[in-house]
């Protein structure tokens, strides 16, 4: 297991560096931040002083070297807007995104398991057709369109919910969660339904039913655990998508998360904050993927023998090398005895 973790960490370092490097270069293609933070009548001397003060006067390769050396010291630079450390601003906004994604994914899993299991009890029945229709429709709706329609209907027309912000307490969560949840519910319901249909047809399910197990016991104790592995993988991918997709939803609803912070940083050319936000988001996604793989190995025992098999092969190779070495030493010893005898 530790060997697997080390391999995943090492293999993910290069993509992580590539993402941060790409954002570093693309951010500077948006223009010179001096045009936003200095007055229109700023002199050339003022622009030069601004560039020197923020390290923008150096060649691009030198800026990259300085940035990564700072990251190794956990120094992500300072915001051009506020002068605060960029890491502090990102870490202050990130919990709001995690809370939104976590609550959304929790509700998504619960609804998908209930609807998918219900549809799988009678394949091609009325319940299955209704669930399949709505799940496919939900998986096809774009998040931004659903967000706009939700604001228009429930906030503007009916006045039931706030249009944006978090000042209305629990009501502020309804539209963002509903917007983010609809598509993952549709996708995960299809996965759960397909896995449950396959598992419910297995012989051990028939044995459990023949022993008098009730429908709920069969579904949630015997079938669901065996059908959970593929659903877990898809749920993990959807969670990663929620963290990435929160950029649009947070901007539309004014949610104070890392997605809105990224958009604001791009518009205001706040390079340090943008780079810190991308790096911390990429790290969180990397950790989440590792946890998903570990959870998949715990749920599906068939995944675990791969690591054991590699250790067995390694042990066998060592045993063969030891045996070959012993045979060579024995042969050499016999040869020496023969020479001595002669």
C-alpha cells in the first residue's frame, strides 16, 4: 500500500507542476496589471516602480524560478489588490467551496442510491423507465443554464429564494446545491442502477432471498456493497468535477468560495492569488483521487491481490536468485575440492 502511495505521489508531481506552470504563463498573457492598479495618467517611472515592487520587471524564466522557490517555502506571494498573503486568501475561501461540494455530493449519493436501487428492482418496469428518463434529462442540463433559470423562477418571479450571497442562511444554499446536484444525480443514478441490476441477478442474491431475507435487507446489505465499487469511482470523479465546476456556479450566485476568487483574480490580474488558488485546488484534487483509489481497494477485494501478487513475484525472484547463488557457491566449492584432491 505504501509503495502504491509513493508511486501515485511521484507520478502526480509532474502534472501538478505543469498545471501551475501553465497558469503562471497564461495569467501573464492577460495583460500588464499596472494598467488596472495605477491611474490613467501614470508616468513611465510609476509603471517601472510598480513592476520592480511586484517582481514583474524580471524575465519570465526568473519569475518562474522565484515563484517555485517561494512555493517550497510555503510563500505564494502577496495579493496585488489587498497586499495580503495569497495563501491566506485562498485558505479563507476554500472551506466555502468544500462545504458546498461536500453537502452537494452527500445529497447526490443518497438520492442516486435510492433512485438507482428502486429502478433496478424491476428492470424495464414503470419505475425504471421513469427513473431512467429523469436521470438522463438531469445529466444533460448545463449548470449555468439551470442556475439562471433557478434565479429567474424562484428568486425573481416567485421571490422565495435570494438571488446571491450567503446572508439569508439556509435559503442561500438551496439554489447553488440544486444547480450543482442535478447533473451528478443523473449520472450516478445510471451507474447505481446498472450495477444493481447486475448484482441482483447473481446467485448469492437468490440464496439470500431463499433464506427469507426481506427486500430491503437484500438490496442494502447484500447487493449494495457489491455494487458500490464502480459507483464510488464515478462519485469521486463527480466530486472532482464539482470542485472544478463550482467556478461558474459560485460566480453566478456570489458564493464566497475559491471559484469566485479565481474569477475575480483573473479579472483583476491578481497573479499571486490565482496561482495559489490553482495550486491548492490541484493538490486537493490529487489527495481526493488517492482517497478514492484506496476506498475502491477496500470495497473491491479483487483490486488488492495485484499488490500482493507483485510482492509474491518479487519474493519468488529473490528466492530464485538466492538458490542460484547457493548452487554457484556449491559448484565452486566442489570444483576446488576436486582440484585439491588431484
